[in-house]
C-alpha cells in the first residue's frame, strides 16, 4: 500500500515539476521572445506576472473547488488547462494571445500546491506525510533548475516554440497516467450539499492558528521572491561582481534549498510533538540568514549567505505546509486551510519585489531592514501560532 502511495506521489511530483517548467519556460528565452514579438521589457514582464494574478484570484476558491470536485477531477482539470495554455501559446502569433495563454497556464499554478497537500494527507494519513510534504515543496525549485538548463538549448536547436511543444507532450502523458493510476474521488452527496463554500470557509477565517501560519507563509514568500529578483542586483550593484558571477550566485539560491525541503519533512515526521518548535527555529534562522546581506566579504561569504537563506526558507515553507492541514479537525476543511495559507503566499509574491525594489531606490540599507523586518514578522507569527495552540490545548 505504501509503495503504491509513493508511486502515485512520484507521478504527482512530476506534474508539479511540469507546471513549474511551464511557468518558467520563458525566462531563459525572454530576450528571444521580446525580439520575436517586438516587446518592451515591461510588456514581457506581464508574461510572468499574470501567473501570480491567476493564483491570487483562484487561491481561496480552490478549497471549495477541491471539496466539490475531489482532488483527482481537479488535477485532471488543471493538467487540461496546462495543455490548453501551452497549445494556445504554441499557436500565438501576437502578444495578446500569448498573454491569454499564460493566464490559462497560471490556473494550474494557482491550485497545484493545494491539490498536492490534499492528496498527501489522503495517501499518507498516519505516516510519512511530513516527508512527502517536504519533498512536494521542492518541485518549484526542481523545475527552476531544469528550466534554466534545457529551454535555451532546446529553443536554439528546435525553434523558439519548442518549449511549448515539450510541455504539451509532458502534460498529455501525465494526464493519461493520472486517469489510469489515480483512484476516483468518492464524495458523499451529503458532503456536497451540507454546506456552502462560504460556510466552510468561515471556520478557517475564524481560526487564529491558520491566520498565524498564513501570515508567516506570506512573509516567507515576500522574502523568497524579493531575493530571486534582488540577488543579481545585490551582487552587481552593491558588491560590484561581474554579471556572470552574479547570475551564478543567484542560480545557487534555488539549488541549495532542495534537500532542506526533504530534511524539514523528515524532522516533522520524526518529531511530531516538536513540529511547532522546528518551524519556529526555521523562521528564526531565516531571519538571521537575511540580516547580514550587506556585510559580506568575498565569494565564500556570498555563497554561505545564499546557502543559509535558501536552506532556511525552504525549511520554513515546508514546515508551514506540514502544519496547515493539522490545524483543522474536519478532513473536508484541509483544502480550505491550505488555500487560505496559499492566498497570503501569493500576496507575498506580488508585493515583495516591487516594494523591495522601491526601497532599494532609497538605499540598500532600507531594503535590508525591510527584509529583515518581514523575516522577523514570520518568526513572530509562528510564536503566536504556538501560543494559540497552547491555549487551545489548555481549554
């Protein structure tokens, strides 16, 4: 039974990586896309931003959708949107159509994290849910690592639109595998009709523990995506290293975090009674890793700081995703809980980069203090989560 669960999890993980590849495929070939469609940088930036806007609009309804449809049907719908978006992008010969295709591709990006957590809690109800969640949290980093290495040479050898073809083929293969190997959803009719989406969301909105986790995850996303944009600027503009070295150092940010997602999941499974403490330690270490960003001296210190921040951010994010489903009593509320946490996660993504870049225009010190403060907000939110849970246990 466990082997079958891990096999299905592997298929699910490959789906997450494929969605991440779809999101990031334009980054390595952005210059070529700008030239092909005659775009300014601001216009091409929307090809990435529209993904996140899709996520914000769909994050909260995602919990209701998975409760109504069930995780398998929703996953099938998400992969269908992925295929449709990439086929539309393949045929796009103008910017508006390409932008529309990116919006459609953003639909699976909006809900795949939540669907994955629902499946994990279904397949691993007693054991290994923490490890599976930790591994699941690495699919975006794995997708980033693959995308940055394959799509540039792929487009050179097979044409600019070859990444769209590649992902469409992957999507079709995974869709067939999901239809074949994933069990059908069995949702009793009484569950479908007993409560509306708003009624089910209401206990989530009144759950202080979920609010604390969501704020912490939003703070983590704010810092994560700010640094994804910030690192090349930090190393070139502040530390005056070459552009090639700056890009190399920035690429390490995604690479270093992958094993620490697994470590976080393992620790959360191994020490379930200390899950909150492990999460707090991750956020405190994230704060300590962020603070010295302007006090580095030499390549070794650059790499150490990138390593520490990448590792602790991945651990913090994975820990929150392990805790979120445990804050609700009813199984049907898991999707809503994860959706609400993801909603603030996507808000953090949207506001992080523009706010931090605005602060950089004032001074690098101002940006550094802001990022440190947001990290501290995440740590304080986890402290509040611990306090809320302690009071709940006493009562």
